[in-house]
C-alpha cells in the first residue's frame, strides 16, 4: 500500500516554528502550507483542498487555535484538526479533552509523533496545494 500524501495547513504565528514544521511535513511526503492566523487559515480552507489543519493553540488574531478548531470541525467536518502547543496547563479544560476528542501534539514536535498522528485513522489523499 502506498503512503497517503496529505495536504496539511500549518497555522503557527512563530515563523521559525512554522518553517520547521512545514519542512518536516514535506520530508514525510506531505504537501505543507503555512499561515499565521485563523482568518488566513479559513481563507485557505475555503479555496484549497485541505486534509489536515495543524494549529498552535496560541495564535495571534481574533480566534485562538482552539476556537479555530471548533469552527473548522463545524463547517468542514471532513478536515481533521490537530492542535499543538508547548504551553498546555495539565489542569486546563483543553487538557482533559486531549486524546478523547482533540488530536494533540506537544511542541517541540518529534518527527515520529507527527508521522504517527498523521497516519492514524482519517487519512485522505491530497491532489495538490497551491499556497
């Protein structure tokens, strides 16, 4: 069976983290595109075929990463959303949902963890991404 090539949108407001994450996704054989806020992410999703959104929980703009996740899962139920952060408080409400209803990666992202979460159920084939 051939590996699935996914179109992944990375929403990260730290440019160096976004660049590293996109390079890692590309090295895993996926098509990566980056933006730094929820409004740009929603515009890209409306115009491109996106399979997965990988969003930081703390992003600049009017919506947080968690709010972006809620909006995407409501409007675009076929798009998988994976949240990431290096600052999650273990006592937070978000943390209690991690693993049960929120796909989550701790930063810094390890290549094997990213590969594992992307190959877990809910994969789609990506024809191409123009961003």
